[in-house]
C-alpha cells in the first residue's frame, strides 16, 4: 500500500515495538456491552431478526467497536480488543452479545457448509487435512491462510490447557520478500489460474472448486489469498483440475519457507475476554496445535464472526469468482454453504441498508455448468 494511512508491510519485531493495535475497554465501555445484553435478553429475538436497537449500545461502547474496525484497516491490518466481560456470560449469552456487537461493525457472512453466521472454534474431534476438513473444529496446528471475509473476529471465551497460540503475519511483507528473492514468481502468484477447493462449503449451484490468484495485481491496493490445504485439495480431489505447474509449485514452496519464520510471524496468546480482529486481505494467520482440558465446560472455546465492513477496500476483478462483489465497502465474501435461509437473505439486505453498504443479491458468477465448460476447454 502506498498510502501512509492504509495497511503497510510489517515484520514481527515492528509489531512488538508498537502496541497501538491493542485496545483496552474502559469500565464504561465494558458496561455498555453488559447492559445491551440485558436488553437483548428481554427482547428475545432470533439472531437474524435482530437490529441495532435490540442490542442498544452507548456511544462509548459503539465507538470502541468502530475504533477496532478502523484499526484493522490501518497500519497493521489487525486489532486486539481486551476486556470483554465474557467470564460473566453463559455460552448462550456470549453468542447473543457477540452477534449484537457485529450489528455495529458490519454485515455477517455465512461461514461453512451449514451456512452458520457464528462459528464455534473448538475441538469437536474432527480432522484437518482430509477431504472437506476445516481447521476451526480441530485441535490441529493450521496452515497460514486468511478467512473469506473483509474482517474475521474471534472472541475468546476459554483458553486451552496449553498451546493454541495465534500467529499473524503481513501478506504485504510476504509479497515484498518474494519480490526480493524471486521476482519471476510474482506474475505466477498474480495469475488467475490457481484452483482451490471449497471443501464442500459451496452453494449447490456452484462447482466444488474456484479460481483465485494468490496475490492481487493492483499497484495501489494490495490483497492476497492463500490456503495451501485448499489448493492441494483441489489437486487431490478433482482430476479435471489443471495440475500445478513447476513454477506454481516453486511459488508455494517459497511461501511455505517464508511464512512460519520468526522474522515475519508474530505470535500472540488470546486470553479470556479478548477479541482479535484481522483484515483478511493484508494478513495471514495460523495457530499452533493445542492440548485441551478433559472437562467439557473447561475446553478451549472461541466464537468467530466473518464480516463485510463499510470501509473495506476494492478487490481486483479476478477476485469476483470467489468474493462476489469487488466494490469497496460492498457486502461480499463468506461461503454460502447448503443451508441459506430466507431469514438470512432478509437480514443481509436489511442490514446492508442500515450500514449504508452497496448490496447486490447473491448469485454465482461461475455455476457448475460454466465450470464444466471451462474444464472441457482446458
């Protein structure tokens, strides 16, 4: 990014020396979230029918969330907000409060095959690197990746017995290092002919895989999207998908060498009451494996929101196949899954208007039959 106010490349040491991306709630701000929850409990609406008035925040609490979102669009591309009163909340309370917070930050996106708008990040005994595997419901360490939204937010309810360290890096710094070491691989990473598996989270009208470059090619606004697991899954699960070229394989190997290094990767421990927000377009994240407690009500548990936000950047045209709308500030992203409801469709249109965001009802840019023709031409 050329703008001094927008995201910039950073290394782990830069983050350690500047904690401006960490915000701490005041007692007044925290009380605003407590009181809004009391009101939301009385209203007792289904999440997708809620409006801001059903979770009424004070100006101080609302501005705390606005600062957090603004921080994700600035220098570091991330924010950590500490001090949410999650210790006082049951799981049901936290889900209600968290959704209420999201109503002030953006438009929530569906996240999985079940088309859920809040995901529980906890080990359910699932497997990660298998067909259709998703890392958030395992205890495994995760590949570096970004989530399918403008901003991903994680609110921590309980921590693991050990491990589960969050790791974040700047994808702008990653691009800069590739440019320095192997400038010949930059056009390879910007090429649209990278195929990635949806891991069974697509709408039934969509093919089971999609095309998206790993690096954007806009000189003014940078974005990146990589998840090696999904790229390899497309190779393993779909024989019709073009095989990775030697240059593409070299590019993936180089990314794998750079991303986990201590120079690039900043590690943080999420504590109870922490909310981590990441700008998915300019950061990559992963997690170390963790050991959990045996007692069910003590196990590691975070809740995840995927959001479109009003202040998001534009995306390159090649991102439309996966993201949908590429306009700045538009409702976009998420994975549709197979259980989209009329209630969700009404929510996203209504809340887009509340947030003043451009909104176009979703339809696949590339349907199953379109991809079949594309593959036949290869």
